[in-house]
């Protein structure tokens, strides 16, 4: 069993932009060994969201679990219960949950169109977790490749990504950049 977790807002207008159809179609293509847990359904609307997935994508009922929004601690448990976190967005500024997954040492797969992908391109091995297409078949290929790795290989790669991200975007470096930006704004405002 290869368990994929997706966190996000499930407002009807966001379903296409967030790329939920992309990942659900990819999982549907791969078959019963692949399961998706979606976390972020409005309370009481899990059934409505389930119907959307089953009608609009290739995912089967047996491959899909839907939960409402969760706080930090349950989110961490969802990460630990999964083999992979995905962010398949067609348009996204920067999802904090992707940074939380990286910080937690969870293997990730990120759409090129997600804001965090731009930051990851500057990180050693960051490009390896970016999918450059909206095509479900390409996502399915990446998922299949990752499922062939041992859990230890995926975990080791996730820890390397976390470490490399931390080196590239250290707190001190980012603090200095922010301070310089503030100083520049003060000078411009004079």
C-alpha cells in the first residue's frame, strides 16, 4: 500500500486550481495499491467532496479517504501515516503545509506551478521533487517511481531535502535579507 496525503482547502472554486483532479487521476491510473487521504474538507461536506472526486476523476472509492480540516498535532499524525505528501496545484502562492511536510522530513512531490517550487529550485536536490506537468500520467509515473523506493530511501531523501532547504534558507540569512529590505524601505521613505 502506498499512501499519499493531500492537505488543502476544498472550496468548489479551488478544486481545479489546486490540482486535486491531477493527483486523483494519477492515483486512479495506478490502481488499488495507491491510496489518497484528502485533509481539508469543510466540516460536514466530506460526502459532497467524495462525490466530486468519484464523478470528476479516475480515483475509485476504495482509494479515497476524506477528512475535515485538522490542527497541528493531527496533521503531524497524518504525515507520519503517509508515504508521501503532494501539492499538485495549477496555481498556488506558497502553501505553508508543504514547508511543514519538508520540515517534518516527509517525502514530498510538488507542482512546478506551486510557489514553493521556485524556492526549491535553488535547493540542492530540490528539482527532484518538482513535477513540471499537469498531466496525470506524468504524476502517476513519478508516484510509481517513488513507490519502488524503500521507505528508508524515501525517508533519507526527505531528510536530505530538509537539510539542504535549511542550508539554503537559514533563519539567519533570511533575517538579514528582511532587515536589509526594511532598511531600503526606510531610506526610500525619507
